């Protein structure tokens, strides 16, 4: 027996990046949060969050190196 197709809309990569970005700042409308619960994939959220944390840490390291004047 085939599984019934899901009627819930799929989130795009950009939707996932926006949701993770807003969560970094701790600012999110309750209605948008509830909408995201229905369409975002938890594995995609973890992968995007991991990538954004890496980008954030590398950015901070580069900023400190630039300000401190070290190469």
C-alpha cells in the first residue's frame, strides 16, 4: 500500500535559513513560529543551524584578527 501524499506545504531552503536566523536573534512572531512547525523539516533546521554557527564563528575570528591587526 502506498502512503497517502502529504498536503502540508514544503519549506524552501530560504524559509529554513530565515527561521534559523530569526531564532539566533530570539525574535519570532508566534504565528510565523506555528506556521514553521508545520512545514520545516527538523533535520534541515539542524543542518542550516550548524552551517550558520560555523559561518558566525569564522566571521568573529576574522573580525578579531582584523581588529587586532594580526594576519
